[in-house]
């Protein structure tokens, strides 16, 4: 099925922004220019622009045109919650910051989630865009009794939910909570932001079919380099 015109326009402009063809503060082509470029009427152009505004990539002001507000990557929050993942939640590269193995109560993230004494791996990684911009700090605690070989995997490229699915463990659901957070100096330095700058934190708890928890993870999202959104497809 052919892509709706407003989606085609949005994706094309968004790709141009991410490739660096437009800088923050720079004007985008006018509606008339976009109508001519894509061979469409005004309506799909306006729908595409409104979607870019909602995603936080551009801003619009009467008399000033459409201005690039951010060049950060956009990712669908629903994908980051998807228990059937077979590929990364967000495109880009990981860098391992630290790996620790201990009992569940040793780590704040797993202390009240896994049973006391449960062998647990704590994995902290940074996620970077293709051009090396920091996107998110990820910290996850993994139930080693259910995934004992996880630390022998290539941790630079590992997508944990996809790995659990490859083992046939049977993931039932992933619960997500969003909150605002201030980071400790160590964590903020990896995101290259001051500790006083608030970020969005996504906490995800992944349950198996027997309702046991295999992982609890937190993702601290860079406030400018990545935008979270929930996308709904308009088939009209």
C-alpha cells in the first residue's frame, strides 16, 4: 500500500533534518515550495508540518515560517515497550560503561523487584547516534537464573529483549513508567549535560509468561538529542 502523502512529506523532511541539511533555527521551505516539490495540495503539507511540531522537531509562528527546533532523533515510545522486539529499540551504537554481578539487594534498581539473594547482573551502557551524539544512558538489572549466559554476549550490540526472545523464554509483557529525573554527576557526564538539567526517565519492567520478572531497566533520555513520541497511523 502506498504511503500517505503527508507521511511521505514528514519522513522526507525529518530525514533532511537528521542528516544535517537544516540547522536549529533555520527556516524550512515554505508550504508553497513543499507543495511544488511533492506535487500535492496544501492539506498534506500542513498535516506533515503539524506532526513535526508535535514531535518537537520544528516550531511554527505566523509571519516567521517554520523553524527547525531540534535536530534530535525521534523514537516511538511504543517500540521501547514492545515485548516482541527482535532488533534495537533505537538505532545507534552502545558503549558499555560498567558490568557488575551480585545479589539483587546490592543494586537500587533491583532491590525491591527481585527476591533477596537472587543472582543479578547490572549492566550500564550509553546509547549513541550514528554521528556520535549521546542519546540515552541505559541501566538494567537482569535475572541471571533465567538468562545465565547474557554477559557472554556482545554487550556493545545486545538488545536484551530480543536476546530473551531468541532463547524462547516467552515474554508476556513489558510495563513502563515515565518520570522526570535529575542525574548524579557521574551519569550526567556520560550524557554530556549538567546535573541540574532534568531528563525523562523511562523505567521498564519485563515479565515472562509465568509473570516472573527477568529484567528491570531505566533509560535516561538526553533532553535535546532524542524525542520520545507515541505514533498513531492516519490511514485517511
